[in-house]
């Protein structure tokens, strides 16, 4: 069974293309995104918001 849906793949693909072009910006600060991992995270977050099949984000341990 697939972990991610088609919508998630499309959103991540779009985020990666935007990162390559240099037009991908982070949400709150509006800074340009250069990290590949961050681009994937943004794509998955957008897919979640759009109702795509994406598992919830990993919980970070509290310090």
C-alpha cells in the first residue's frame, strides 16, 4: 500500500521545480528556499492542506 497519494507527489514535484527555479519561498519569513529537504516538506505540507493522502508529520521530542 502506498504511503503517499498522487496529489502529494504532484505537490512535492511542483515545490522541487520552484526550488530549482529559485521561486520557492518559505511561508512565514518569505525567504528563498534552497534546501531540498525543506522543499519536500513544503510540498507535503501543501498536499496535507489540500486533503491529499499524506501521513502526519513526525513528532519532534520536547527538550
